[in-house]
C-alpha cells in the first residue's frame, strides 16, 4: 500500500512563468517512485518561485531569469543523498525534472 505524500505546504496563486511541456527523465521518475512521491508538488513549488535547496548565487540567477527570460533551476531534496533538479528552458518551451547526474 502506497504511503501518502509528505505534508508539503504549497501556496499557489499564479505561476511566475510558463512551464512549457513538462518532462521527466527515467531516473527522476524512478527516484520519485522509489520514495512514493509525485512530481506535481515539486513542479508547483518551482513555478511559484520556491527554488528549493539552491545557493544564494543561483537564487539571484533565477531572479534575473524571471526578469530577462533566462533558464530557471530548482533543486529539491528527496532524501539525505538524493536530489531532483527542475530546469525550465530560457524560451519557456519545456520544464524537465532530472537527476543531477543526468544533466
């Protein structure tokens, strides 16, 4: 029996940018499935500007990306040693969930 999603508080009003086509690599899907998670809460966090576990420099890059139309990136901790990245392309044609080693 699948356990429920961990309690995530996502306040979602209006997306900050277009996601385009949302894609996921096999590795990202396997990681989420292994931990009985779905992509949706992470995608909602990403599109609402909750960039997850990124450094101050990457947060500044995302702020500039919102203003000037550059690539956006979020990093979410799945377990102590595992993370999933979400990248939205500069042209906003697609958003991809992937593992760091798949980049």
